[in-house]
C-alpha cells in the first residue's frame, strides 16, 4: 500500500544562502515528503548569484527575478513573502521550507504556523534566534554542507570530524540537556520509560531542535551518544523506549 507523501514548498533567499547548501537542503526535506514547489529568489542580473545557475538546473528550481528598485531596500524579501502567503491560501501544501539567514522572514513563518502548517528553516549559524525559534525545525546549512562533502576513501576530512558533537560536548550544552530532560519527564510512564516517538513529538512541539545541528541524523543516535539515557528496542513492535540511566522507581 502506497502511503501519501507530504507536499512541501521550498522558498530560497539566494542573497542569504550559499549555493553549496542546496543539495543538503533538498536531501533533508526529502525525508519528510516531496518538494513539489522549488523557487529561488534574487536579482539574477548580479554576478554574485552566478554560482546558483548550475544548481537551479541540477535540482529543478524555478528562478524568480526581482530587480533592486532602490538601495538598502530588499525587494526580493517582499516578493518572496507575498508568494508564500499567496501559496498558503491557494495550494494544498503540507509544509513550507524557508532557506534564508534573514530575520525579516520571521513574521511570514509565524503566519504559516498559525494555519497549523509545519515550517522547516535553513540558514547559517549567524541567523537571528527569532527566526530560528519561529520555525518548527531549524537546521544550520554549515552542517548540511559538511555532511554532503564526500572524503576520499580512508581519509577523514577536518570538516567531517567537526560535524558530530562528542558526548562531553553534548553534556555541556545546557539548553540541549534541559530540552531532553523535559521531553523525557513529560512523556515517561510510571516506570520511567518514554517512547522515543513521543519524546520526539514533544521536542518538535516545543522547539526548533534538529539532531542534524549536532551532527546526528536521528534523535536516537544523539541520545545514545550523550550517554545519559538507556535505550531499549522492542523487536516485535519496533518501538524504542528511553529511560534515564540509573533511574530508580
């Protein structure tokens, strides 16, 4: 039986996103559904967007031209926002994705969220916290670019070593530890066990967290690495349970 896949609309602010990140962005979104709409915005007469041309063809992205009508005013942001709102009311879209490091898109993300539609955010580490927090899930493009670089056989690149946070580094992240602790406490049963899927849902509903920002593809991999929780996989149900190490009933 074929399951329905979510329809995702991707909006790319090419002035604020590197062309090197698009492969990772498309690959990540493909885990959640089909990216039916792919639109890239910018003034394509400018030389600084030259590197994007090949990527547009490679990933079937539609370029949207926007001239600069005046200095210090980003007409591209306005057009991208208008198109997103139009699409919100005219198309059957299950999720939106905004690739930008610009906080000006925070209001449109919040507007989409008000309709109960999930919003994926992609941007550089310099992205303002307000935009990151507004997204359902936010992923740093630096992590995606590093993960898509394939090293030579038997050779580990410097970037690939930097992608994954160590156990000690994870434990020192107070925000992460608090998030995981809250998710576990809010979903655990009387014996201290939480269903991993329930923990993930709680985290998604309360933050823009993504394990990718720490170098892990899945939440279960991060939990195993941080070494604060016991993980148990039920072979029959294929459900994974999580409990704090040395937990006493």
